[in-house]
């Protein structure tokens, strides 16, 4: 959690994340060596960028 942001939701979404070596959820790796293992990060980043462009074009 980001120490300078009091709201935990804002800290998770806006705060700078520390490097994460391993995160397990119910015994399954979700993050390994700083990368998500359960989704394609590049595809999500592209989808977010495309959505941002579409929203910006709406004015």
C-alpha cells in the first residue's frame, strides 16, 4: 500500500507500486517477478490506450 495515500482504493489504483517478486492467491501465482501471470499485460495496456483515445475523441 502506498504510505502517503490515506484511501486504500486510491492507493491501490494511483499509488506507485513497489517491485513485487511473487504474489500467491489461494496458492496460485498471480504475479511473478513483477508481471501478472493470469492475463496478457500487453493486450490490457493496448485496450486501455484504445479506450483512452476513444474517450478523448468524444471531447
